[in-house]
C-alpha cells in the first residue's frame, strides 16, 4: 500500500480542489487525526485495491 502520508496528502488535495472542509480539518487529516473518516477509509481501501491490481 502507498505510504499513508501519501494517501492523506492526496485526500487533502482532493478536498481542497472541491472546496470541502477548512484548514483545520485538512491539517487533522494530514496529521492522522481523521483516519476514521469516510474520506480516508475510502482512500485507503482504494489504494489497497490499486496496489493489489498492479500485481
């Protein structure tokens, strides 16, 4: 799986591009305090799926 830091950064970039959330929320994601949110859970599942498909 991609490093979780990369997944967190990708999620924050996508949220910012869509104007979802605020800086404190984005910082929480980047620092790992929101790994249980639907955004992160979905992103982690997808990252694992992409990794498995590449094998």
